[in-house]
C-alpha cells in the first residue's frame, strides 16, 4: 500500500502527459502525443537534453576511472589508509545533498568554476562515484582471488590477468554501476540547480525552471514522462539481461 501511494504521483504525471489540453487536467479529456512532439521540437529542451547526456556520460567515465582501480585495491589488498580510501569513495553520501550543493556553490565562486562544464562534470563525478564504487566492490567480492593467481602461475602478468580474467567476470557489476551512476547524474536537480549557471543547463533543471516560471507547463510534463519512461526501460532491461538486483 505504501509503495502504491508513493508511485501514484508518478502515474498521474505520466497519464497527464498524454492530455492535449493547454492546461493540466486529470484524468485527460482526450489522448494525444501533442506535448511529446512539442518537447522533441523545442530547441531549449533538446539543448538541455544533450547537456544532461554528455554530463552523465563524462561523470560516469571519470567515476569508473577512479572507482575501478580503487575498489580493486580495496578488495584485494590490505594497506595503510584503506579505510580512508573507502571513506573518500563514499564521501558524497555523508551530507545532505543540498548542504553539499551550497558548499560547492561557495567554493566554485571562489575558484571561478561556477557555471562551467568542467565544474559540472567534476561535481557529478563525485556525486555518482559512491554508486559506481559500491557496485564494482560487490562484483570484486564475488570473484575469487584464486583465479588471478592461477592465471599468474601460467605466466600471465598482473595486468594481463586483470584484463583477461578478472575484468570479464566483474563486467556485469561495472555495467550496473555505470548505468546507476548515469541515472543518478541525469536525474540530479539539487546540485545542478546551484552550479549550472545559465549556459549549460541540464534537462531536469530546465524542467524545474519552466515549472517555477510558468506554472504547470504541459511540455515539461511530457519531458518528465519521457525521463521516467527511459529509466523504467533501463531498469527492466538491466534486470532482464544482467539481473542487477543481486548487486544491490
């Protein structure tokens, strides 16, 4: 019952997106793709969509570049500062996101990164890093270290044994982490609304701004429904082909 109550506003939004009227009504008087077409024709929304996709892609790439070797070391070696590394990887989860966003706003204003693509990517990379690290760390825990040792005993170097033995086995977890990170970055509003500026505006921030400025905008409702639909499709495909619920 609680889950149904929580999901009800999302269902209402998706259904209302098919309403052809110029104003919000529920249930719709008729059914139409009018506002979906308006969303895909709108240059501002499409520009924001491209920003969100690029931002999420770069952020996930950086998070993987940092998180994959770090989680491999955490899962395979005992070294001084191990807890510090783990804490660093999860650090963006320790504070409420709005507090972190306000601090980031002040810091970026000082170092002149406010409203820049570099600043956005760096912030989102830190934002998605815990999710990528958690999935990859879980994957490494499932892979026995004996497999790498067997490969090395047959003459493989540590690098070769990692790329040819370990990495293929943990690849599903890496993909799950990347997809989760992509969704977290793509759907972020709290951090982006503080530091995105006026030139590089992600899609969810654009929707938020339109809703505040014009009330309930049917095009923004359709855009939100598209985002929800893509996320649901990703979830279903991921569970169907990767069974990613076992990593959570």
